[in-house]
C-alpha cells in the first residue's frame, strides 16, 4: 500500500499512550461486548479499557507478561481478566459479533454460507505443551487450523500438534463451528484435504460439501489461487501481531485465545475506519 496524504490520515494512530491502544471508535465497538459490573460483591475499580489496551499491547508487541509497561493495570489483574475472558467464551462471542458487523458493513448477510479452510504450522518454544513435527514444512511445533468466510473473516479455529494432517484435523474444526454458523456448509480447500476418508468423516457430522481448489498444472511462478487467497491474507493479517511470530503458549486454550485477540484487533480497526 502506497502512503499518501489520505492513507496516512486514515491509518494514523496518534493521541493514545501507545500505537497499540484502541481508538475511541474502536473502543465504542468493544465496550458493549464486555461484562457489566457485578451487582453484588466488591465494586470494580479497574477500567476495562485499560485492561483491553494492555492485552492489545501484549498481542501487538509480543512482550512477556512481566514486561507489560507500568502505566497499565498490574500484570496480575490483566492476566486474570485474560484468563476469565478466555475460559468463559467471551472472546469467541466478541469475535462472532464483530464478524457479523463486518459482514453487514460489506453489504452481506450476517451469517456466511461458504468458507475457506487452511492451516499454518508454527514453531513452539521451551514452554512445553502439545506439539508435533510437520514433515512437509519441517517444523516442530503446532498448527493453527482456521476457517474464514469468503472475505477472510475468521469464523473458526483450532490449534493442535503440527504432526496432525490437515484432513485429520478438519472434521473437529468444522464440527466446532456448526452451531455458531449453521448456514456455513460449503468449504473451499487445497489439495491437502482431498481424501475420501475426510469426506466420510464429514458425512458423520452434518451436510458438508468440500470443494478442492488446486493450482493450475500449467502455472509458472507465483499465481493467485481463487478463493484460497483470502485465507492466506487472513494468516498474514494475524501475523502482524508480534505474539503470533511463534506459539509461545503452554496451553492450547491460550494459543487459541491470542489468535482470537489478533483477529478482534484487526476487525475493530476495519470497522472503525472512517
């Protein structure tokens, strides 16, 4: 993208403490989705906007929890909110709401009827947890298995060992989104999913149709592959967050939560754009 007077003004992120902070327009999208203060018990003293900005800072920069700048709430407070939102499904709900809003802004129905599936193998660290060796990519780590709609918005994800083949991980991933997106039953995929065993597994979990989109046999060099390019762009969007450079997490739940946060960051910026 060429930087012009128009694009510089559109993407400028000045005025906050950090460039990772949510702007007023972005916060207006997030605030209604966060839990209200409890009616009983100790009153809330922490501003949720500060907590959300702290989580965005970690996602954007990729820093450790203990390296969180001191002008944010205490690390223990931010981490407790992160674990609460991870475990109670709030991040999934926020993502679903923002995806629906982004689709309506594009003039589409809130719920997609078709999607694209693919995976990305990433290295893990010494933190431990589930991992495996992807012989094709020569990576010892995990796979980020995702499903997007046809414009690249994240609608489903699963993180598992990199040793699990795409066709073996696809049924559980698609089954996990069948309730949230009941209209999504047609999926575009690459040749790694072209397996009779996968078709048999999909028949057991619902009425799914899988369309394999392959690269042309006569193509030379780089080629934009129809349908599949949108999910590659989504993975690139997620990769703009420093936390996505590797899988730093010990647990699968945290790895999936940071993927959701990276996508929420992307969609809120998209919707808040003037």
